[in-house]
């Protein structure tokens, strides 16, 4: 392998949310231990060294020695890199004018909610789903309309089509936020499913916002379909994505929305002054999309191997837990209900005794996620193995104590 993904970057002291801002996590999960020994797998943020052309681009920009106002328009190569990326990686033509820079995928989602609904309106989501879809809906004064996905029990989640159809028929529900691939369950939606969702939304006058930020992290042999490719009539569709997750550039804010329909785009931008990308974002995303495809392909190989290994290790060392290889993303959605522990005990064993930070399932699924944990496979294979071993040891110690 050309790139060494077993080697992690030391991240303490790098202005990192994950490593330097424990208070941020303690608000949501006060019982996390979070010290120097914690294995931190609770945030979708990779610990690998970035692709070398990105670091070179950062040095080049630092050498400008001037960081005045910056615009996306001032760098045609930036927009072109997005267009070329979609053409090469996803075989779909994106036009320049469809692209609106954003501060992050979640910024794009928030903007869509604000543009296409009023306070008090409903925003449809299908849980388990990325927790910030809920927080952003609450923050904007809209309310969540949850169409709980059907858990087939073997890692295969399906839409509850009747619930989706019914929710989209309610006039007060104005937007449907799709997670494609779905974080945390890892589903990659098929063409048929995407067409069906888009059709149901269109018939109900609901704007479909497809968050595809995880779309480039995908298992070998699985194909992600951008919604604008799967669906012919894009008059109600906003695709939200970026290089943020793909190349771990969240600190640079490398994200955008793609909106083919002119009227929709105008309304999206009506009360929104799209954020100015920083020169680092422009250079970082352009380098990532133009020069780092080999890094991404190797990353995907590494993640395929590490995730398959993690699932295997969980089956061996935590036989009563259920975990399945997701089709997309680098997150594992682990069901610990087989152990029969209360949510409090489960968290105590994993967070305090094992000292592993996972994200509690109830964040993504308040009704049915209490026995689940989300593990972000965002570091070396060795570290993931150690985390699973530590959890297994904590469970064994607890069981042994109960037997006494
Ligand atoms: C589905 C989804 N959307 C958005 C985000 C946030 O992305 P960004 O940093 O680009 O706002 C995440 C982060 O984990 C995510 O999983």
C-alpha cells in the first residue's frame, strides 16, 4: 500500500473537537470518561494522515501571506473540480450554476429546511438517522416527523413506505431529509428506492433533501447513486454533499449543495448569503478532488478490511452483540440487546470500564436505539481491535462479578 493507514496522526493539541474539546461531548453524554487512554470512536472524524496533495495545498495557501476576502467564483478550478469529480466518480453531469458552496453538509440541510418550510411545519426523517437532523429541525422551530425504518434484524433496514407516503401527504410536512448512504445503519439506497422516495415527495409537494456526505466511503462492489442521477425530475430535489467526510476536511468546511432546478435554487438562496469559502477550503477541496483519488481508493480498501475484521471480532469476542458490514460509510451500528443490560449498565461498561467512547444509539434513534451503539471505524485496525477487546473484557468482568 502506498499510504499507511495503520499510522495515525497524534491529534491532541490540533484544535480538534474529538481530541481537545471534551466539554462538547460531555453535554450529550456526561458519563463518557474521556482521558488520554480513551479510544475515541464516537465522532465521524478520521485519525489518518491526510492525502499528501492536500497538505501541500495548505502550505501553498499559507505562503500567500494574505488571507483577505475570498470567493468561490474567484477560483474556477474549485467548481470545476466538483463537476469533474461527479463526472468521473459518479458518471453524472453537474452544471456550474447548480453548485452552492456551504459551510458543511449540515449547513446545507439547515438552509433547505429554512428555505422550504415555516416554523411549526414538519420535517420528515427516517430513524435511526444522524442525530443532527433532529437537532437542526428543533433549532429552526420545525418539528420532526419520524417514519421509523423497519429493522429486518440482519443489518438490513427498509423504509416503511406506508408511513412515508402518509407523512408526505400531510400538507404541513414540507421537507424530507434523506441520508444517502444512511448514517448510522449504512444502507445504500437502490435506484428503485430513490425513485420511489422522490416520487412520493413530489406528489406531496415535499422538498427532498438528500444528504450524500458519506457517498464516497463505500464498500467495494457497492455503487452509490446520487439522487440527481437516479431521478429524472429533479424539480423538488436538493443534493447536499462535499469532500468533508471523504477526505476528512471538516475543519476546512469543504461542502456544497447541488440544486439543478432554477426556481428551487433561487428560493434556497433567497434569504441565504452562502458562506464564503476560506482560501484553505478552496485549495483543499480542489486538491482532494483533482489529485487524491488513489488515496481514497486505498482508504476504501483499508476500511473494507478493517470493518470486516471489526464485525468478525465482535462476533467472536462479543457473541451476544449483533453487527453487520454496512454497504456504505465507516460506521457500525451495533445491537447489544442480546446481553440484556440496562442502558445505564451498557454505558457504564463501555464508557467507564472499557474506556471506549462510542456514540449512544438513542442519539440517532430515541425510541428504539437504547440498546445500540454507533462505532465510527475511523482509526487503525489495531486500535479498533483493542476497543472491541476492552469492551469484551469489561463485559466478562461484569458477568464474573455477577456470578460470585
Ligand atoms: C449524514 C451526515 N450529514 C452531515 C454531517 C456533518 O457534515 P458537515 O461537517 O459537512 O456538516 C455528518 C457528520 O457526521 C453526517 O453523518
